[in-house]
């Protein structure tokens, strides 16, 4: 198992070829809405895998394809959602068998102007009263795919889980306010809305997983009225003993945001 985080792990997680191979994945438990480390591990890996492009986006997608890795893990992709306007992507995947379930996965920030604009389009939120307010960029991103998404979600039967890393985590949280799932697992999520919005989610099981010093979980600032949603589980990173060994990798607050570390440390 890899112990050092590279810039490639952080900036281009979809380029990996070891999905679902880094550690054991015991059977997912779709019958529970309570926090389950096994379920968290599966959903962290699906969030990492979704950074990998497939035929819906690239005429010559990287090999093996995302579809290949999904099928190897027992999933089929039911629907791919994409907004050319905002650059927002999500996929709905199904797991068959004796206990079938569905997962809605939102993609995190990729290195393009549209995603950066989504992340940066925030303002000050109300800190008092009952007016629910949320991050404007995240809301615009979700709105751009929600019509088709809501129609598809209305046809589902059985347990449904939402997940995502980074920007994807924020979108999963917002989606839960519109169509509550069995549970939401977020990884490296930024803050999404004000206290009134967070309070409105009190009946939705949201599990916010934070890898040690992940810097992206500290924005936008609480001074601007932003709060986190859900129950927090904090992961612990291994000690960095040898300075030179890590000299060329990202600094720890950024390294802790890499999707690969969420998978490895749960």
C-alpha cells in the first residue's frame, strides 16, 4: 500500500489503475443508515473512481475504462449526468445481488475554469434567523443537472446512498436536502450553507469524513456564516518521519485532501 502522496494522487486521481485493489472491501451493508466504515470505504473508492473519464466525455477514454472498474466491483452505471454549462458531473450506479442498492456519486473539482468558478462563487451568508442560505456556486452546479437527476431518482426502489469528494461532497449534501437518501457519506467536504440550512438536514443521516488536516474542509470560512453538515469522523494520517522522502510531494494539508488517502485511511 502506498504511504506517500504524490501530486498525481492529488491533482489527477482518475489516472490511477488500482481501483478496488488497494485493500479488502468486505460486503457493503445497504440495510443500515447508521455510519458503517465498510460502506464508507466503498463510497470513498467510488468517489475516487469517478474522477476517471469514460466514453461519455472522451472519445478515447483511458484504459481500463471506468466502466471496467465498476463492473469488476459488481456495479453497473445506470445514468451519467453532465452539464456542459457548469461542468458538473454525477453518475448513478447500481449494485445487484441479494441486497441491491444504488449510489449517486458526484465528481469533485477538476482542473478547469468551470469547476474553479463554481468553488469560488460564494458570498456571505446570514448567521441569524431561520432563512436557509447556501453556497451560490454549489447551488448553480446542482441546479444544472437536477431536472434529469430528480426524474431518474423518482424511479428507484431500494436503498440509495449519496457520496462525493470535495466539490462532489458539497453537491451530495445539497442533493440530500432536495431528495433525502438512506445516507450521505462525504469526503473532504467544504462548508455548504448557513446554520438554518444545516438545521433543516437534522433528519438526514450525513457522515462527514475528514482526513486529518485536509485544508479544503476549512473553507468557506465560518466568519462568512458557513457551517458543516453531518456527523464528523476524523481520520488520522501516519507520521511523516523522513523529511526528504516527502519533499517533492504536496504539503500535508493538501496531501490529506487526496482521494487515495481517504480510501487508505478509513
